[in-house]
């Protein structure tokens, strides 16, 4: 009997490039703010970034696009989201890796991205996944150890039967390991963590002993 039943993936930086989010948060929103406030883009971007930093990644508001559009008085978020959809790009190995792993394991996504954006990011590859979990939308929390334990409970597996891979050292690697999952960190830049995966093709080889 194989030990691993479930393979869990973070979304942005793992399956999907950051291009969409970078464009939304650091280009489109500052550009709209500049237009609304009569500022040049550089000044608007500085103001918006300062507002982001006041909140920080450990608070739920950081991830909530509707919060920011209300906070910055920008109106509806939908036109901005739609204008950036062309930036959604998957990493080149994703389809082959998911297709291969789906024949051996149940696959899920465990992300900190709100569900309304997560569905857009994953729309071309969603059929590979049995479930998509957003820590923000489903549990109103960041990706802490409790989030991973709740997923295990919902998927009827033990933490030791789950592999999770993601690009955030704290949220995807340390917190998942603290919950008892077999966690792997992916660093596509290859600069920050020597033992990290450089792409998801390596995950297939690491999983081989468990098949």
C-alpha cells in the first residue's frame, strides 16, 4: 500500500506564474489610483504600496481585492481583473506533471489566493484537481498549520499521507511540515534555498519511492 494518497499544490509561483497578480496589484491598481487622485504613476504606486505594507501578509485584508478597491475608493474591481486576464500563464511543465501524477494520486490546490481569483488562475487546469481550497475564502485564515489539518480532515487523509509543494517558505513549507505533511519548497529562481525544487518535474522523481 502506498503511503502518499494526496498531492497538494500552492497556486501562484507554483502552478501559475505571478504575472497576473503582479499586474493587478502593482500596475493596474496603482494606475487606476493615479487616475482617480490625479497623481503620476510612480507617486501613485508608492502610495498604494505603503497602504499594502500597513496591512501585511498575515492579515486577511492583504488578500482581499474587494477590501482594497473599497479602501482606495477605486469603484468596481471587475474591469481591472478582466483587463489583466491575458497575463495568466502556467509554468511550462505543469500539464505534463499534473497529467502524470493524476494517474497515481488525488490532486488538490491549497492556496492563500481568494477563490474568485483562484478560479480564474486555474481555469485551464482545474479538471486535474479533486478539490480547490482557499485558506482565505473557505476558512478565513492564512495558510497556517491549522489550515492544512482542516484540509486533511475534509479529504479524509492523515497528514503523513499528504505531500504539499509551494513557493512560500513559511506558509507552504514550514507551516505544512508543522502540520505533519510531507512538504517541499519550490524556488524557481534557484537563488534562495539550495535544497528546494527548481521546477515540478523534480517532484515526480521525489514521489517515485512512495508509489
